[in-house]
């Protein structure tokens, strides 16, 4: 090594700054992504917090809004009702979902494959649709109610606790099922064999080995279901009756404070955010401290059920699936049934409801499709870039991006809608009263799922693949385009379809943000249900289901996409 | 063909210096190996040459061009990764053609060059296959083909053989070495397998915690290890504590447990030292046979292991130190466990330094 032969200095890089930025644009993209989220998530939330505690006239910090919250029985009752609803729904969902998961994970029986349709059914049937369907069955004029009354069984009113708990449990048990099923599949079967080898009976083994290992997952899923129940808007609004919960009260307060000081709605919104944040915090510490990682080993194989057990399992599975699919059937029947106002004349078929929805008043359909398309295009592009940044280009800025992108998951749609509507009401940028703010709400609410889906595929792309491309001469941007994107393609498509489908069904944010003429299908359905026109609502419901099912079908059957592979 | 020069290259992660002011030169057309256990910095060094890591200090020169901060995709170094990193969505042909397409070569030329390379690597007929359909050995050859077809100035290989089964690994050593000679390309090879390093390299840099412990040809490294670390890492070695008595060659002596033997080299300073003795250089004799006591170290047989082509003995010196001796099967005298014997250590043992 001869220092004397050291050469004259060759400049390290001769390209100008902008060209370098083009070759590796990631820091800039991270900044832009963060700014977009700051505009549509952080700023609105800050506005919300400000409105709850700052007097608009004097600009001073005042807690009278929160004091009113504590002192007014209406508010405290609603809060207590929310907690009660959350707890009861959680228990019900777990009682339904966890045993189902256990039985499907551990036993083979006829009809087992039907249960795999559960997550699909949950996505295809938005919660307000399910609420409406059960209303048509068990409401005051409900078909099933009348039939049961003929048999001498008098059910309590569906409006109120009965309807809310019943419908919420049927909506949310799928989440409990999916979570517990995944946990059961992650157990190393060897630990159970060890217990048996040491002399434990089947029951003892289940109680002392299987259950404790599953407990963290059980707690985590319980908390997820709890937050979903507390944040749910449609079901308490449609079926709540005289029972007020936090989520319905926020919306009602929003309507009543329209044009005035939005103090109480903001206070209620902040309370609901804090509640969910608390639960998520507890959940995070449970997950980090107690979840058992069993990397090696396989789950115990499924045992073939025989005789009595097999038959009852098949029956139970069929019953649950039938009940979960029932709303779809009810919706279809209702759409084609002749109706006089709130009274449906079952048995008399007609096309007039569908004609009205598709021909005379198709605006909600068009609005839904346009908004969903806009949100999906923006969301998929954003998710592709954001997931790449989060998985492959981690930095302090990107970690912040990751956190802010996931924030909307902790905030209910109604709260987000209220936050957005007040942030962009006045000032330099007025988006309230435009379709843009509605599309932005859809984008912000659904993009976390798209990011998760796209990220999952990126974890399967080792760094060495991109390095190989770069080593062969491709610039970082070129390597992303020619090597990473092609492998991400299926996941990006899955993310896009999920985004489209869930945007179509969104109601809690859009119902706050819409204005005359911009009703979406869910909003229109909600209005029709409110007015009692269940048949008209059903017609839109059928169109909504079709708009959801067709892309899902094409994706899963024709393109064989894995839509539920990520957690 | 290029010569690579590293001048005082340093890289730290947090408080740890992964590479510590390291300098070396790799000559034109040399097959140069970076050898060491995991964590010694060999892969970091390779990735610095490739451009995925920018060093905190020092310079990297390719021929005489300073490429320390040159972006990785402009360096013209071809790299073969440990997991091959084949593009899963592209066929074998498209994988190998990737670098040529990036360089915007004409389609006909790409066709010709890829075809030739596939043939040379024994991959003809597999051009349309996907990586998932290939065996481990085939994937490895595709990775090699992809890196070589762009005619790089340097070939970098990051433990390319460690995911192959034993037999294939040995075969591929020859394939790679022959290819490198034919193409007369400078190659930098990273491995933790000392046998691989010895059998393939022109020179080996033995690394330890970010520094070069010894840089030598395979033969020199094996027969004249400078440190206990080198003696122990390359091949097997017994490391025996001795007391050195200074003197010129022929006069210097070493005190071992139970014996005094002639030192294999001149000794300047006396004192405690370590003697490295390769198991295959030890001879075992019966205790009573040795007429001349000088050079014979008394020991007792603890364990005898038959390995087919050799017999491995574990023996204890008078102070309990364990020594391993390998006797070729033909020369074995079937010593029983517990038998008292003497050991002749031969002239190939070496004193090594014991610095940490």
C-alpha cells in the first residue's frame, strides 16, 4: 500500500442536488406524507381539543365544558351507558367468538369450511345494514317478532339495550373469532402433549395449560372489541331508542350545536378519544409484557369429531353462518317487496324500489362510487409509499409518520368528522361543504388498513433484493420501480380493494361532513330508515352489497388475492 | 480487473467500532478472502466496498479512483448475496439480464450475453424458469451469472456457499475458483469457514473485532500463525502454556509440564508463552521406548476416538493440560485409555503471541 501513489482527489458525486433527490426521493416523500396527515389528522384533532377547552370569545382556557359534562346527568349517563354497552358486548362477542374459534381450530367436522366465510360476511355487510335488517325482523313490525308473538313469545322492544347488544354482538363476534383463531393457530402443540404426558386429563390440560397461554390474546381481543363497540355509531343511532350512549350523543349534540359554539360536542369527542386511548394503552402494555411467542412448533392437529359431537358442531356452525348471512337475505327481500310507507307487504313483489334507487334517485349511488374511487386512488398511492418508507426507510421522521398514520384507528368516525368540519370551516382553506373533505375523511380512516396490507408484503422482501438491483446498476428509485413494486403488486391490489369496499360502507364520518346533494348510499339508507321507509333503504342496501361483493369476488376468485393475510 | 485499496477504513455503530482503522490492498486478479467469526467485521467491510455502507473514516480506492462516497449503483462491482437475492417475479433469463437492461444494452446483445453466461454456468434450458422452481445450487449459479454478466471490475461474494449442503458446497468452490481464474477478475470472498478460505484463496485476511489479525497466503497462515487466535481459528491447534528460555535457534529451550524440549525458533525474551501444536504433527511413543529424553513429553491417554481415516487421541500432560493428537489410521498403535506414553511435538509447532 503506497501512500505516494495516492491520486488527485476525484469528486465523490458530480450530480446536482436535484438529480440526487430524484434518485433517492424518500426523505422528501416522507415529509410530504407527514404534512398530508398533519393536515387531515393532527390539525383537526388539535382543533377539537382547543374547542373543548378554549372559550372562543375570550380565547382563555376554561374547563366549564368538562364541568358541564361531569355535572349534567345526561352526559354522565351516556358515558356510563357506553361503558356498560362496551363491556356487555365484549363479553357476548367473546362468548360467541372464542368457542367458535376453538372448535374450528381443533376439530374437523362437516360444514367447517363455511365458517371461513365469516370475515368476508362481516365486510360485505356494514353495521347499519345489519341493524336495519334485524330491525326488519325484530322491530315493532318485524316479521320474526310477529311470528314469535303468534307462538306466544313476547320479545322486549328491539329499540334500546336489547337491539343494541344483540346487533353489536352479531357484528363484532367475527373479530373475536378471528383473533382467537389466530392465537390458537400460534400455539405450539408440544406444550399440550407435554401436559398430557405428565398426566393431565383433557379438561385439566385445557384449563391449566391452553387457557393461560391464550389469556393475553383473549385480553387483547377483548379490548379491540370494546373499543369497536364504544366507537360504533350506526347501531346506537338506529336501534338505541331512548338509551343514549356517548357515540350517539356526540352526533346529536353536533346537530344541536350547529351554528353555535361547538363546545359540548368537542368535550364529548375528547372524552371518547381519551377513553379509547386509555384502553389501547392498557392493551399495548399487556401485549408487550405478556404475549407468549412460540416461534417453533406446530399447533395441535384438528381431531375428527364423531357422532353426537360432530352433528352438534355442524349444526352450530350452520346456525351461526345462517344468522350472520341473514341480514343480506332480508335486505334483498325487502328491496323487492311492495311497501306502503313503513309497512312492508311481504309476499307482494315489486321492482319499484330498485327503479327508484337506480333510476329516479341514483345520486347516492353515484356519490358513493365517486368518493370511494377518489379515496381509493389517493389512499393506495399513499399506502404504497408510506409502507415502503415505514418498512425499508426507517428514520425519526418515518417513525412519526407511522404513528400519525395509525392514529385514526383510535378515533371514532364521528369524532374525526367533527374535528375535520370545524378545522376547515373558515380561514385560508375552506373544505367544509365540499366533496373533498368527505373524500379526505374516507382516506384518513381507511388508509391505516391499506398501509398494513402493503407493509405485510414488504416484510417478505429482503433488503438484499434491492441491494442486488442497486449493485447491478439501478438507482434506488429504479430499483424500487423494477424490483420492489412488482413483488408488492398483489398486496397493493388487495389494499386498494379493501379500501374501496370499506369506503363504500363508511357512515360515521361522512354523515357529519355531508351536505344536501352529497348523500352517500349509507347516509341515504340512514335517512330512509329514520323516516321509516325500510323498503327504499333496502333497495340502496342491495346496490351497496353488489358494489362490495363484485370487486371482492373478482379479487378473490379471478385474481386469487389474499385479502385477510395481514393481521 | 481492478485493484482495491482500503486506507484506514473505520466504521462505528454506536460505541462499537465494527471496523477499526483497517488498511489493505487487493491486487489485480487476486482471489482475496475475508475470514473470521460472526461479528468480526468481514461482511461490513465487503458492503463498504460494494457501497451499501459509507465508512466513518478512511478512503476506498478502486484502481486509483477514490470511490469512498460514490453511490453503490455506480461502482461496477458485482455482488453475490448469501441468500442469492434473486428477483422472485422474474425468470432466470430476466434475472440475469437485469444489469444489462439497466445499462440499456441492445436486446440482441443482451440475448447473446445472457445466453452465453447461462451456458457457461450450466443453466441452459432453465432460462424461462422462476427462482422458486430452482434448487439451491441452481439459484446460486443464477446469482453468480447475474453478477458476472455485467463484466464487473470486482466480484464480491458474501458467504455464497453457506446455504448449500456439504457436497454441493465443495463442488461449487471449484466452480467459483475456476471461473474467477478464467475471467481473471478480482474477487473478494467473505466466509467463516476456514477450510473454504484455505482451499480457494490467493491470500486471506483473518479478521478479529474489526482489525486484521493476520494477512497471509493460506500456507503461511496455516503453518506460521502469528497469534493464538490465528492458530486456533485456522485448523485445529493445541495451545500449551510453556516457559521460554532465550537463545539462538538450536539453543533456545521450552519448559513444558514434565519435559524440556528444543524450541522451534530463536527466542529473544524468555518468560511465559503459548506453544501452538497441530494435532496431526504429534507422534505418540511408548514411555519406555524413548532413549533420548529431550523432546519427549510424558502424557497419559484419556480418550481414543476412531474416525476412519485417522484416530483422534485426547491426552493429559503431567499437569492435567489436555492435548489432542491425530494419528493416521495406518500408523496407529491402538493406545489404550489410561496408557502412559510420550509425545514428540515435531519442528512444526510455533510460539504464538497471547495478546487479547
